[in-house]
C-alpha cells in the first residue's frame, strides 16, 4: 500500500462558525490547541474518534471535514 495524506478544511469551518479559535475547538473535542494546529497543517492525522468529534462540532459529515489523498506510486 502506498503513502497517503489526510487534509481538512477545519480552518475554514472554524472561520464560518463565528471565527472559532483553535483553543475553542480543542476544548470542545478534548484535545490541545497544538493538536488542532497540527491537524490543520496536515502534520497529524486524527484518530477516527477524534475526526468524528470534530465533524460533529461543525454538524458536518466526516467527508466534508476530512479528505483522503492517496499518493501515486512511482
């Protein structure tokens, strides 16, 4: 299996949710602000449970918050 990357539109969703801060989102889902920052920068892939908790905060299905990008084999 090749490598893959998970990206998100959390930053955009936060902005449209009354400009929610990373800290506010972190508090709602039970993680640190640094975790939210790492997820937004695609430096960290959240657990499935955390991904669902984040999607629930924005009242969106998982596939509208997170995106899976398989990398092509060379």
